[in-house]
């Protein structure tokens, strides 16, 4: 059994669908990517080795920790299931050059390759841009179908209840019908599709036309017999259907001299043969039922009637509208090799993801080796298809058999080195999670041979799991000495190190890549083991301050429970459940709701009335305590789950915390829970605005205003207009809209925001007195962020000291003051600015402005090397467009044109239309080509 090759293990024709999800709970959206499934490993506890998955009765527990305490020896970071180049900037630059010089037919694949690389950054905007570009440059119908379905899947959280996956988005980019149209027109995908126009109705005139076709007769000169039935035909019309018919009826065969031909043995019914005769005269298949068209399709294949086959293929494709249709018709399509029919069926199955994964019949079409061969014979097995499918299954169930089988199919479809490396690496990650360590090691080794250096971390982990700790340590040490240091290298080696060396590796990992969560978690649990719980909380606070993750909130909640600070623990658990409503704590043994109940009742934590909660929300919102505000709203929703305005407030906070998917889920829930049409229109407008459809958002706002003049409708309209590129004439209209909003009833939280926005518009118009009044009015109702706007007014009045003091007030009041330090740096001298920006970087190392400022100061001091190093430090873990552009400019000023070009190309790979970078790139390229002219 051990001698079987890995590939053979998943060629079985027995296919298992994913386990049916629990339909009684809300689908979470806080972190659904395969990376999040791995990286948000639950905190492991001493008791986590228990095999039982049953939920213990928490209320009967004698202790708060029925599953033990967190332990450092049970913590480990994930092996990320992404293609992670060792030199990301150089890889992006190379991709840009390839894209600019390749043929049109290759561009779509390069865009998908870029998608695979940028997945490691976790920015959904980059990923969606890659998929849109891939769809834009797709040549064949199959690629269009897969990529349009993939785009729809990526934005599934934006869709409203009652919207079918097959509904048109009004644009060619994602239109189901447009994907089935052959041809290449990259400039048209952002146009409105034909579905947007009024659909042609099946009128009486068409019925009349059909009857006319049926009664239209020509002089028949040949008859075909099917059984006892005689079908009169026109010889030259039948002969024109295909070469075989022409040869039979006009060649040297005996049928050429016959007037009666027996067709009883040719597997066609009487109705089918009548349809053949009618088609020969009309060249139409829309006159027949689907069953007859299927018969015509089979007939066309047997007698090489290509035009008839294409007509039947396209017509049958239009009948596929649901999974049941697709499952039936795809079998006919595969058997008859009907490309459009198979494509249409695939489109339905793919656009129903992830729900279609739980249908065994659907999985049978994709998973097995034989299934892939059948799809391939019809031209519908591709790397695109299996890459998409495998990503979805990894999100739904990382360790399922279906996931493994689809990744095997992905590997079989891989033709380029990066494709093979990606498929093997992801398969290795899945097998590692399934505890199949030897097979995982083989996959990681093969991925490394294909050029994926990051897979060496998977090799080391697989060895470590097999008891080979020292070989794993040697492998990672060799990697560190061979390549430029990256944070994940030291993080991985720390697993195989001990004592102070382990902590030193973790500290180095944080220094190189402060966004890695594992080092913070390990150091925190280590401090807790040493009875330094307060220090443990401070350690985990470092990452929660700039990267909100459920597992980090869970760990901090445990620390608060340990020191009997149950109120803070409840806050973190409620915030956690806002991000992931179905989150289970203590190694997935206890639901968050059960733990809240335990803490609330056993330790008599006062929950307060709804009115008390509103007061708490007002206080925490005013102190810029976003996590605390989320917790209060979560508590309010327990008391009043149908309150749409609370869901809307959740979405605002989540957007501020950079939790886009969870924010869209809450906004969609707000819309679905709305009790009035005007309120529903407002939330739909915000969804459209946040997804870039500003015209549609404005239309929703205007329609809502016509129904009822409300604060939120006017505010939505003003915000949407201000968010667009505004000319000076538009300022007065936006001001008018915000003033109308302020006249409508609302609470202080929202009015404070409106006053703040109004003040910002006045500043842009140069009306500083009006702006100051707005900010002061906002501060009167405790909108703390107005301090920042008021500081700007003081600065523009040349009152720099007052501006600095105003920002200092904000820093004192705000729970999260990172951006305040950054902003205050603009209102003080150089040394004080550096101190503020250093503090901003300490609080949030992912903010890019401090790095750029410090680098600019170093350039001013003629310290060019240090300036480049300052930017390089941040680019290593966050390849930001602006930082790449600035570093390219530094390189150009030093005369290092090759490095400047490389950074420009990497930046343009992220944002191809960035004007400043394009100008810099063209200038540096001209200098490189014509150095003597410079």
C-alpha cells in the first residue's frame, strides 16, 4: 500500500461531495480565503488533544477552562497555500515586461499568474483587478465562462438576497450570456451587455413566422422512410447539410439514383427526421422542442452536419438555467462534444459555487481523473477551471477528499513551471493539514524543484512532523544563508530552535515582516506561561492594533479571563463574533455565544438595557474605540436582531478596521432587514458605492429621497458625489446636500460625521471660517475626529502651534491614535515629526507614510543609501505602489537606472495606469537607451 504513487490514490471514480454545511447558522465572511483558514489557526490548548468534537456543557463546567490553557509547544504558524516568490518586486517587474511584449492570446494567462502571486498579499482589490484583466483578455468561450464565474464568486458578499447567480450584472464583464460569445474584444467588456437592453419578446408575429415555415413547401424529389413513416424532402437541400450527404445523394452510391431511402437503422425518430427536413429548408432550430434539438445534435454529429451541429449547440445552451438543467444537458454535451452546451452548463455550475460543491453529481463532473479527460475531450479542462475550483474547495473544506482530487487535476492541467509549482505546493499544504506528512513532503520537494523556494518551508515542516527536527533546522538555516532574509524564514526556523535562539528568530521575523501574527502569539503565550499575563496582553495588543484577526482576539480574551477581567473578555469575544459569527473557541470546542453566556451569568457581568447600550456606543465611538463599539453593537443585536441600522453601524466600523468582507456582509444584512423601501434603497446605494458603481448608487439615493427625505439618503448622495472627481462647481451642491442631511432627524454619531465631512468640503473651497464652525459643532456632540479637521484649519491660518495642540487633544482622547500621530507630524518641527512618525510606525508598521517621510529626510541629508534602505525595509513586506514609485525616483536620481526601471515595472504591475510612474518609467527608459543624450 505504501508503494502506491500519490497520483494513483485519487484516480478513483468514486467522488465525494463536501459535507453539507449547517444551514441553521449565518455564513461567515470575516476570513474565508484558504490563507485565512490556515493562518487563523485556533489557539491550541493543553486539552486540545481530546478526540471528542462534542461541545461540553459549559454551564456545568467547574472551571472556565475545560479545555486547558494555551501552550507554546502546541503553537505553530501555517504554511501559506500561495505562490510566494523569494524576490517579489523582481517577479512583478518581470510579469509586467512579459505582459507588455506578449501576444494578445497570452495576456489572460499572465493575469492569472499575477493573481496567484498577489494572493499572498491578501488585498482583494489587487486580486479582483487581476481577474478583471484576465477576463478582459480572454480569447475562448471556456476561459470567459470560468473567469466571469470567478469574478462573480469573488464579489458574492456584495450580492443581495433574491439575486440569482445567473442574473446579469448589466455589464459584459460578468454577463452570463456575454461569456458564451466567441471572439476577442478587450475594449468592450466594460460596456453594457445586451441583457441590459429590453429583451425581445416572443410575439405573435414570431409564432406566425413559425407557422409560415411549417407550411412552406417546395417540390420534394426524395423520400426518407423511418419505419412506416415517409418524410418527403428536397434532395439538394439534404445534400447541402454535409459532405457525406452530398456524396451519398450525388455520388456513386446507389442512394444517388434512389427516390426512396430507408433511414430506420440510423437512430432517428420520425419527428427527428421531419425536423431534419424542415431545418434543411429553414436553417432554424428554434422551431423545435429541446428533445428534438438534442436528437438533431446527435444526427448532426453522425453525418458531419457542422452547421446544424453549431445551431443545435448554441440553441441548447440557451436552455440551461439551473443546476438540474446543467447536470442533464452536460452529459449530452460531453457525449456529442457540443462546446457551447458544455460551456453553458459549466457556467451554471460554476456560478452556483460554493453551494454546488455539496452536490455529489456536480463533483462527479469535475473530480475524478476520468472526469477531467471527458472535459478535456470537449475542450473544457483547463488550468483556469481547476485553479478556480480548488480555491473554492480549499475555502470550504481544506482537508476534504474533493480538495485533494481537484488539486491533483490542477497539477495534471499545469503546463508551465509556475503552474506546476503552485499546484504541488497547495497540494502539499492540504496533505500537511491532513497529517499525511510523507506525501506532503514529496509534493513540497517537487514544488521546490519547479522553482518555488517557499516550498522549502513546507519540506522542513513535513520533516519536523515526522520527528526530524534537526534536518528541518538545517534546511531552514541553509535557506537563510543562501537568500536575502525574509520574515517567514526566521519564523519557520524558530519552530526547530530552542530557548533564547527561538525568541531571537521570532524577533528577527517580526523586524523583517511585522505583519506575521505567529511571533506575537508565541511571545504572548510564552509570557502567560511565565505568569506575566499583563505583559502577554501588551504583546498581543501590538498586532491587534493594526491587524484585526479572530484568533488574536480569542487569545487576548483568554488572557483577560485569566486575570478575571471578564468585561474586557466579553468585549473581545463579541468583536470576534462580529468578524466571524460562527467562530468556535478553545480549539473549536466551545461556541463564542456559549462562552458569552457563561461569562455573563456565572460572573454576573452587567449587560445593561438597550438605552444603556446606546450610551456606551456613543461613548466608545467618541473615543475612537472601534473594537469596543463593535462589541456594544453586537450586544444590542442580541437584544434586537432585526435592527437594520445597527447592522449598518457595524459595517461602518468594519470598513474603518479594514475588514471589507465582514463589512459587506453586515451592509447586506442591513438591506435585507430593512422594513421600508426608502431604507432598503439607501443600503443598496452604499453597497453599490463601496463596489465602485457610483452612478447606480446616486440613482438609489435619489429614489430614496423621492420616497422620504432622510439624513442617510442625503448623506449617501453627498458622499457619492464627493467621492467622485469633483470640479469646483460641484462643491456648492455637495454642501447643499449635507446641509439638507443635517436638517433631517438623526443621532449625534451620524450628524457628527456629516459636520466633519461638511467642514472638509468648506476647507477645499477655502472657506475656513465655515469649516471651523462645522468642526466645533461636531466636537460639541463629541465627534472626536473633528479635532483633526480643526487642526487643518489652524494650519491653513498659519497657526501651527494651535494645529499641533488640537492634534494632541485627539491623541489624548482616541483609543486608536496611530493616524493622529501621523497627522500631527505635519504641524511640528523636524525632530518632533520624526518622533511622531516613529510612534506611528511602532503602533502600525503597515502605514506607509512614515517610511516615505523618513526616506525623504535622508535624501535631503544626502544619505541616499540609507533612504533607499528605509523604503526597502517596508517594501519587503508591503510592496506599496507609492513606495515603489518613490524608491524608483531615488534610484533614478542616483543614476541606478536598472533598479529604477525594475521598481517602476513592479509598480505598474500593481497599477498599470498610474500616470506619475508611467512618466518616470518612460524617462528612465529613455535615459537607459540614450545615455549620451542626458
